[in-house]
C-alpha cells in the first residue's frame, strides 16, 4: 500500500503552515514520483514492482503529478492507436517541463518506439521496456546525476526475469506473482513478443517463496501471471505448471489461486486435474480462442484448429468441478468472411463461455499481419463486434441461471451503501451482490457464504447465509 505525500507530511505542517508553505515543503522533498499505468495485469503488476523499487531507492510516491519530481508513464501497445495516445499524453506533460520535472516512458510503447520518443518529446529523460526493469536502480542513478536520453531497450533476449522483493502491492487482497515473462508464440496480430521479449520462466522455488511471503503479509488470494502461463518451463526443472499451481494452492493461508493468461496450444489436461484435486485453485480458466474458424486461426498463426481447441474445452467440461470458461475474440482479422464470423459465434455457443472480451482487429507495428491489407472496413468490424457481443449476452443470460439457489463462497470487495448491498467475487470470478442481516458489514477481503437468489448476464445477487 502507498500513501500520498500530502498525508505523510501533513502531521508536521498541519497546525502552523499555510497552504503555500505546505506546498513549499512538498517541493523540498527531492525524490518524489507519480506513475500512470495502462494495459494488462502484467503491466499493472510491473508498476507495482517499479513502485517498490523506486521506494527502495528513496523515492516517495505522490498522488498528484503536480507534486512529483519524476513522472513515469507505463504504457500499453496492444491495440488501436496506442502510440498516438502516448504522444498526445506526453504533449500534455510538456507544459510541466519548466517546473524542473523529469519524465520517464516505460512499458510496451517505450520498447516499441524506443529513441523516437526522445526525438518527438525531448523533455523525456528515460525510455525503458519491461525486460530492462532489472536495471532500474542504475538507470535512476544516471537520471539523478542529470543524464538524459537514458535507455533500457536492449534486454529482450535476456534469460533473466525481473525479480524484486520490493513490490508495492496496490490490491489489498490479491497478490500478483509473475511466473513467466515474454512470449515466443508470434501470433500474426500480436505485438507482445516484440515488446516483452523472449519467453523466460522464473524458478518454481522463487515463485513459492514469494507466495509464502505474501500469505504471511495477510493476502488470501494469489494470481499467477504471464503472457502464456501454460508454457511455464521451470528453469530448476522441478515442476510442471500444474504442479506449481498445486504447490501455490497448498501455501498455508492462501484460499484462492488464479492464473492468467493461458494459450490453448500449451494447455494440458493435468491443469484440469490440478483444479479438480486442489480446492484452493479457482474454478475458472481464461482460454482465449480468438476465432472459431480454422482458416482464420491458421492465418493468425495460432497453431491449433477449432476442433483441437474444443478438445481442450471438453477436458474442462469433464471436470468434477463446474469450471467457468472465459475467452478473448478478435473480429475483422484480414480475410475474415461472414462465415468465419458465424463459426466464431457458434463456437461461443458450443463452449458456453461465462465471459468474452471481444476486440476489433487493429494492425500493430512489427507484427507479421501488418503486411496484410487491413481488408475489413471499420464499420464492418463494428457490426461484427456487435454480433459477437449480442450472441454472447444471450449465452450468459442463460448460463448464469445455473447458479440460482446455489450456495457459494464470496470474497468481499466493497459495499454499495445506496443499494444496501455488499459486493464481492466468487471463485469463478463472477460479481456477486448480496445482502447481510448483521448490522456490521463484512470487511473487505473477508469471505462470506452466499445463497444466490437472482441472476443477470453479468452478475449474481444473493443473501449471506450462516454456515454451521
Ligand atoms: N488487434 C485486436 N485485438 C488484439 N489483441 C491482441 N492483439 C490485438 C490486435 N492487434 C487481443 C487478443 C488478446 C487480447 C489481450 O487482446 O484477443 O488475447
Ligand atoms: Fe499491453 Fe500486451 Fe504490453 Fe500488456 S503485454 S501492456 S497487453 S502490449
């Protein structure tokens, strides 16, 4: 958890200092930083590690960019016009350059655009991709020495992961642990292998040590992270991914273990067996299919067919537990026909996903597909996205009904005072809004047993019940 600079220094200035004096005192704290983060959970967790590292180097995190000496911008480049958005934001920073602030652009757009960022925004002093964060302390020292144009861009071939004990965990209940970085899959549309570098796994004992450490800090939920967790390849050669899952699930104090993201190509049956055998492993698998058409999958270089994917789904459906399945879909990939789209829609129905994240294809720099003509007009992509979302909504409306009358454990995430409801999440990662009869509301992070009384396409409603 982090505190704002204002709250940290307030006790010493509160009684006597005027607001202007308080501001002067804030300015006198030399090493302050503000960080803005975009993108996936990997990126969000990278920011937690970057924050922890900066704090260890004597920096103080502030909530307001006006109070910061160093502004970091952790960027994402997965879709759309990410580069333009970054340069637009940097333009807004420009007006602050006279205030003596320093700027760092990190993450995927930093890796992708490299030193072009200095050319377009000369007031930026540091540009670094995620594979170089290991060198952050040295880069910070150079920054403090007044150096400019500091880069961390050449480490994508490294075998090392960014392991640090200095992680500023920003979610009070869910602890993220990176188990694998980078990606070697090279899907035709995807920028990740170019921004995050080659695949490298972290030793299983180091992952388990971190799980024990964060359980000792009071976390009850762990999410294992990687672009492709299924191709986890323990460098100490001790554990498979399924064994690692089971080991993390057995750490005392841990009640829930999640993992994301899975690639169907490396998804093995022992993962389903582990979920069946270890109750702390959440009954949820996010297995992005991207398209239901074998022809499009081939063009996307996904290295599996529709049938091959459905076979993995049949393993999940054959499990003893009701395992929730979710997916990512791309519509409008070059060459996609109306029939291909229909194949995707029927696949959604055949699987019966509980949630689908659907995106319009957007060409990304350096990717193989960027050389293909972006042949589907935007209005057609928009219409296709709509088709997918509508079909999926109907699926969820029906599938969420299976929970009616079910009794499930919910982790409390917050309270909706207006509606008199407690909000939380099930093991399947579904939102559950429920009422309690106790006058004292359950604390966030605590667990309650809830009976489901109503279902919607995206959430469940229930009431807390006592367990004897
Ligand atoms: N265009 C659209 N969607 C994309 N994704 C990845 N690259 C692209 C792209 N170029 C989607 C995929 C992936 C999710 C994280 O983002 O569905 O699973
Ligand atoms: Fe965005 Fe992909 Fe980078 Fe995550 S890994 S921040 S999704 S480009």
